[in-house]
C-alpha cells in the first residue's frame, strides 16, 4: 500500500473509525474540523488536524475547496470521505482527480449515475435488476405531479432524487396530500442536498429493507459479503441493523447478491458500496432495487463482525490499486447494531443537545462513538452520536448481548434513545424477526421509564452537590426539614420527573450501584438498573405549583403558548400574524439536525407570532400564542 498520509473528510464516529484502521495499517491520519468540533474526539485522535471553517456544514464539511486545501496543506495522498457530507458527491471525486489526490471511493461513472435516484433506476433496470414502479417529477409543475400521482395510483413514496438517509421522504395516500408533501420534500431536499428534484415510487406494503454489501476492485472483480436487514426505521432513518437477515433464505441470498453485483458492475464499481433493496414481508422472494450507496454505510460493522473483513482496510487497498484478495466469504454467527441518537423519545423523538457529563460505554461489545465525557452535542449536525454492536452465535444471543450492552451504557448530560432501544429490542415482533418498516410508527407513544427507589435515593444524595455548585434553594422552601431556631429534622427532597413530582427521603448511606452526576443547571442524572433518568430538584413551592399545573392539564385546559420542541432554525411560517387558526393547523416548521418538525395550534383562536422565518430558537422558547377570539 503506497499511502503514508490519508485525510479523513468527515467527523464523529465514522472519522474515529477510519482513523482506527489507518493507525493499524501504520498510515498517518489527518482530521478536518469545523469551529464547533475544535475539541471533538476525532480531532484529538488523528495524527494531525486542519480547521476547514465555521460550524455550518455548508461552510466546512461540505466545502470542497476547503477539504482539498486541507489535504494539500497536510501532504495527504488520499481522502477518505466517510459517509454523509461529500461522500457521494461527484464534484469531490473530480476535484481530487484535478488535484492529484486519490479519492477513496468509486469512479466518476458510479458517483454520477448512482447519485441520482432517477438515473440509477433506469441504469440498473437496463442490466436486468428489478426496480420499483414509479415516475420522476423532474421538470413537472405541482398540477402535473398531482395528475401523474393519480395515474400511478396511491399510496406513493416521495424521495429526493439527489439524497439518501431518509431525508425528505414523504408518504402520500391520496391526491389531497400531494402538494403539501411535495413542498416539504423539496424544502428538505434543497437544504440537505442542494437539489429539489423528486422521485415518486409505489409504496410497498409491509416493506422490509434489505441491503447487500459489495466490494469491487480496479480489475473488474465484484463480490458481495451477504446482506444486512435495516427494516427497523423511524421517519425513514435506520435504528437497528443486523446481519444476516432473519427473512432471507440461502436461495434468495444468492439472487440478491447476484443482482447487487450486477448493479455494481454496470458502473465499473470500485471500493465498498451498498445496494439497497425493498422486499415485501409477505413476498420475501420478490425484491426491488431502491438505490446504491456509493460509500461505506453506517451499519457496516455488522458485516465486519460476521465476515471478519475490515471494510475500511479493503477500501484503502482497492484505492491503492491492489486486487481483491478475499478468496471465500464465510459467515460467523449473527450481529446486531443499535444507533444511539441524541433525542427525546418521550417528546416524539425530537433532537436533543447538551454537554456530555459522562460517557461510559459497555464492555464486551463494539461501540463506535462520536463523543467522550466532556463533548458537546450541538444542533449543527446529525443526532447520531454512537453505535453499539453485539455479536453472538445466533440471533437470540446477539439480541440478548445487545440489550445487556445498552443497559450498561451510561450517557449523562444529553437525552438519548437508549431506553427506547431496549424497549424495541424486547418487542415480541422484533424477537421473532417478523418486522416491517412501519413497526416503530405503530408502537404506542414512548414514556420514559420511571426511576426506581435506588435511583431516587442516589439522586437525593446528590442534591447537596448541586447546592455546592450554586443551585441551593432557600432553606425555608427547600423541604429539607430545616426550621428557624431548631435543629434539622429528617425531611424530603422533591424531584420533577416525566411522571410528575416525587418526594424522596434522603438515606444516611448511599447505594453503591447507581451512578450520578449533576449538570450545570442543577439537573441530577442517575443511572440505575439499566435506566437513565434526569431529575430536576424542586422546592416545596415549585412541587406544589407543578402538581397544580398537571391537574389543570388533566382537566382539559390547553396552553395558549406554542413552544419550540427543539433547538433549531425556523424554516417556514405557515400562518399570518393575527390570522384565525384552528386546532392542529401548522403554524411554523423548525429544522435541526437535518430534521424538520411542524408546530401546530393547540386550539382554535387568533395567532400572535413571536418569530420569523430564519430565526434561531431554543428548546421550549415561546414562538407564538393562540388566544381565543373576542367573545369566545
């Protein structure tokens, strides 16, 4: 291998994962970073690092000139793009060629053909790969799109042609839904990919997402390393991935592999890539091509664990001109990966931000993480902050080990989906392997598990630490048993939880099992028996006010104030100041971490807007009011 220096044009866990293999091969690694990532773990782990711009991805990680300039300044002979950002951008491949830098990825034909879903469908169909029926909306007016959708038949799935990762995807089940869905899909596609061209496809009922890992070298050899199942998704974003799929038998696996290799060979594919198929749960022998990802996938570790092949090493060797040297692909056991997102499942999976007070991954499994203790999770980038991957002799053992690993993973300071992941893994349908992509959407709203007695006692014992940090409450309100002119008597500590308020009698001796930490705002984080809770200490008066507010909500009163559900940017205002709105009507849309969320009117009334399009908002910031009309 002739590379001695490789620049990693990415961030987070994938940058760290690539750096790990570079180190094993004795290759010098160069990281790039934005101002938001100056102290990020991937920067510290690389042999060298180059700043490429401010926090906004469009001015840093998506800036091709800045990336090429960093490679030239650092003496890198090659660029590894990771996934996301510029990894599938043909312009980066061309810029590398012009600068005499090796792009660790496929050639120009593969990048250009597969970057456009519409072109990719037509191209692979010519090679005999089955495709989902649908149509391109390129150049169509909204009226023409509605007519074409009616002709195609509902339900349909709208997909941005230029992108992936589920961003901008919208389901439409009738002609009345098309215009709003197209507007949203175009807005997200433009923001994420700079291209609002849309593709409409038949919505497969009870779909399962099956993808095949391929490798191709510069000599024309293309092989596959089996399939992965990525059916467990939320908002078209993968949550759990596994290899092999519990749905696919040996015969179908061979046919899938043959179709995937044909798709890759049709564009002279080099490097690691993934060909994605959609399969009906009711017809597992029938599959359709969806797209080809011309890069490494987030879920590549499950393939690595069952095959023993380091896919990043193979990418590097192929890019250096070496021939594939994998005589026979064998599969060992089963591997399952869970994506850890910075989000609040109890608030509809809205993105979360914050300072990581403690990051403590579980032992005995593979964890690829973007954070460490002291990291900062901002709203600038994707909310995925780690992946936990377990391997077992069979699927049941892999599931059991993954659940145990998630139970032992501690993340304080930032809300996450870890507790939800454990609930999902124990679902009987998941355990049986009989999933479809709509499973998570059909699950009841998630509620944070209540902290147990040991957790509450540990949190109560941590409250004095919060007081030492300057969050002490007046003693006459604290409810600690303090009385004027009297000695302290045993009292109670009040906490605000997702279920309401609880009071806890402090113990003289702390339990050793739970782990606790106190945030800068006084929130007590506690991990006990596999559950993480964030508890806010309350004064006695605050606890009483909290109970009264809960009682009012229970009696049906709705708050006239609309609050931002997450930190982000206002990307659309759907109603005018002073307009009469109805309950459920969209008022504004807020975007953060590549996700758009509408805020709706809580009841009928007159609208007062407190933000405008383009404004940055904080979580729970009041952004509008809906007051009853005069006389109502």
